């Protein structure tokens, strides 16, 4: 079963509906103590600011649980802020330590128009041919963010905004992350979400 981590930051409803459309067995989990042995994959969603979100993860016990989960090599998929939280740190409104699963620092997009909200496309870098086979270069997805990861060895795809390229997809062993919202990106978003989860779960 896929567990959607509910730490009171983000719209878990849209993610759950997308998973149901894809015919995945999934449920929302509000407390790490409620994770059952049937849960084999976790999705970390998120909307809002990095600092308060990380604080919520820590207070709820999810940060400790996710660290132990990752050390076991079990799958985690981060979406939007959820992807950023898996990074080393963020410079959003100060310096905030992240979960440290993904190498890199989240910084301001530094563009004239903030937030970056709406449709934009991705460019694969060749590291993940299986995922790239599900949607081609130039496929558009829905973004809502003002901060981003610009450099990471775990980059799988990038997106350009005002002549700047930021990381839009990361993949590392048992981990994957989208800076955009696949659950709000139509059929292409659903296809990539399904392919990525299947890849992480080894099915």
C-alpha cells in the first residue's frame, strides 16, 4: 500500500484521488504510529514554506520515521515542497535543515515573476531512461513555487524559467521527487506519477 504522509501541510486529497485513478492501493496516514506492515511506499506532499513544514514534520514524529524508512531503502516520493524537504537545507526565510536525503540546497528562484505558477515543461538529462520513456522532453506540468533546487547530482530533469534552469525531477536509489504537481497535470502527470511509483516499488 502507498501511504500519503499527512503532516497538515499540503492537499493530500488531490494526491489520493490521482492514486485511485491509477488503481494504486493508497491511504492517508496522519501519524507515523499508524503505518502498517502493508505500507511499502510513502508519498511526502507539501505546500507552503520550508521552515514551518520541517517543524511540523519534526513535531509530528514524521521526520524521525522518514529517516528510519529511508535508511531501510524503502521508497519515498516527494511532491513540490515535499521534494524540497528531502534536500540538505533551504534558505527560505533563514537557513533551515532538511531531511538530508538529497544532496543540494533550496534557494529562491530569483526571477522577476514570483511565484512560478502555471504550466512549464521539463528536459530530461538522460539518467533515467525508463521514466523518460513515459513522457517526452517538452512535456508540460503544473508548477506553484518560489524556491527551487538548482544543483544536485540526483537531478533527472530540469525546467527553464527566465533563462534559469532549476531541478524539476530528482531520482536517487529509493527516492524520487517532483518540483511540480503531477496530480494536477492531467494525463501526462498521471502517466509519469504511475511510472515513477512503479519504478520505485519495483513493479
